[in-house]
C-alpha cells in the first residue's frame, strides 16, 4: 500500500479503548510500523490490512509530545 505522507485517517486509539478517532499518519517506519500524531502526541501505530484500519498506541507508544504555544519559533 502506498501513501502520500502525512495524511489523516480514522484509527482505533488505545487511550480511548479502541474508539475510532481522526489521527494524522506522519510516516511509515520499518515493516508494518507507522508514526502517528493524535491530540498533540506523536506515537506508534500499526496498520491491520484485514480490517483496513490503523491502531494507534498513545499510551505506551509515545515518541514525543508536541505543544502549540501560539508563538513562532
């Protein structure tokens, strides 16, 4: 599967007990691993081709937290 990164997708989010939410898929890493952003948190994600959905781990798979302060850097 080929994507133009970044893109938005509905994904199952771990902190919401698998509820579907809109997330941004930032890039593809090795194998079936992706970097996603949800609610200002960059975290790991995987794609399940059997259900055609991403699963985002924003609890244990946190890569970094971003915060918009409203100021330019």
